[in-house]
């Protein structure tokens, strides 16, 4: 498999490093442990002759030539973690050239992969329009507003589509690399995972911080503050709208636009977050915790936690050991 890693100025150092190290480990293990040959021919390329990482290190890149025909192109994240940093980076001339190059590669049949903020570049190029995708959960409201044609689900760690694959935040680069390795050999991917002490993750949901998402919109921020005070009392859309001096329809619409979910679903997120906190930081049993977040019994809370986090109460408490 021939892979081009497209490096842009100011990229996320860890994202590039973990991608290259994972693929290099896979090549080594394919030879030493499986008695085969290297699976990946990896080239780091740039749309500029000189590329520096977010920490200022010079990244040795190869020029892009017509003869370069990759099977896969990987786009590591930019080291721009806020809208104020990201939007100017996406407007740079090198970003425009990178988008054009991605479109050209895709037209030639290459598949495209990106993690974290790298997914924004794919969306800018129109490659994700009409397709399911994931991205860094922390900038999901911006992504959703900027690219309304993309079917974003930031709770997922990996989303494959006909054009390639997108992955989640930061160390989602590792999940992406392991996914690519698995496409050539599940056995090799399992070996790399064990050597790197890397668990395969299917969801970003346990890592999402609801408060961070609420900061993107004044109404949602006020809704979050109201909701936290109401956790023990349960949810009423009409009560929420009255408290915020808006209509239920307006609150529903704004939650969908910013968060990609209903007010009730966001209220459930806050319940899960509070329950996790109590599981980790209190001696309360599950029945008492259920009461704290507005449920009559622990069974309902157990079901919610398993649905949202994919783990039971015993597993969540085991995290403390």
C-alpha cells in the first residue's frame, strides 16, 4: 500500500509522529513476527518545499509530482485547536493548494484519511459532502455550522466511507493508523496494538466535555447552566424554554444546529457526566447516584451509562483502581 502523508505548515507534531511510528512498527512486525514483507510504502509530502511543525521543527517533505500516485493520502491535524486559530489557517494559500491536491488525488482514485482537525481540510475540499464523518469533538459545533452538508457524528472514533476514513480528536491519529493497518492484516494490527499498548477505541463519547461544547453559543450556554441545576428534577422542554425566555421550537432548533442533538439528548449528556463524577468521586451506591441525576432507580441509570459509554458501572468504577 502506497501512502502519502500530506504535511502542512504548523501541523500537530504528535499526530504526524504517531502516524509514522505506527506504520513503521507495522512494517517491522510484518517482517520479524509474521515472516512477510513490509506492507506500507510511506512518503511525507508537502505543497511547499519547507514545512515546519507546530513546535517549529522542520519536517523533511518530498515534492508532489505527477508520477506520485498514492493508494491512500493521510492528512494529519493542524496545531490549531480553537476557531480563532483554525479559520485563518484554513484560509492560507498552502491550505488552498492542499485542498486542490486532495481533490486531484481523489479524482485519480486515491482514498483519503484524516484525523482530528485534519478532517476540516477534507470538508473544505468538499470531499465529505453528503457523507458520514467524525472529527475532533471539541470543535464539533464549528464543524457542523461550517459544513452543513456533512453528516457529522463526533461521538464516533472512526467513520469509514466510500472516499476513505475520518477519525476523532488528537490521538485519534493512532486509531486511524491501526485501522489502516487492519485493512491489510487484522493479525498485524493486533500485534501493533499490543506492542504500542494501544487499545482499539470505537467511541469518543466518554471523553466529550458538555460544558466545552456549550461555550460555542450564548443560548446553549444558558441552557447548560439551567440544566445542571435541574438534573435531580428531570427535564421539561417547556420549563427550559420558559427559563431561557425563548420558545421550545427555538431551543430545539438551536441545539440541533450547534450540538447536533435535541435538548433532551444534551440533558442526558449532563446526567451521564454527573453520574460519572459521582461514581469516581463519591461513596454513593448506584441507587443514590440515580436519584442525584433524576432517576427513580439505578437500573435506568445503568442502561443509560451502557448506551452512552459502552461500559457498565463496574467497569467505570474499575478506572479508579
